[in-house]
C-alpha cells in the first residue's frame, strides 16, 4: 500500500479493487491531487481529493481516500496501491 499517490501513468487499486475506466474499461491512469478548503471561511482545514485521467480515452474518475483505522481500532488500513507503468 502507498501513503501518497504519484502523478505518473499507473494502475491504481483501492481496497484491493482495480480502478477501471467507466467509459473504455482500460486500467491505466495518470493521477492528479486536488485540495479544497473544508471550512470557508475557517481555520484552513483542507480536504484532499484525487482525479484519475484515463490514459486511453481521457475520461476522469474522481475519488477520495478511504484509508482509516480498522474496526477494532488496532491497525490502520491503507486503501491505495499504485503500480507505476
């Protein structure tokens, strides 16, 4: 699992499910990270979002980070896995 995704052509797995383009069904994406202010105006709390642009057709898939503690609170579950192509 990875802590931070890189903006390179890659395959992305979220909680062990391969990200597939909704339009052309390919699995190669270039990732982009976006930041937005959660509280406007506020104390500057930022939310991180991801956009995956399909390397074949250009369709964009947006998603957040579902990483978090396990149900029992003992372990931390990293949701992302990235395979650079």
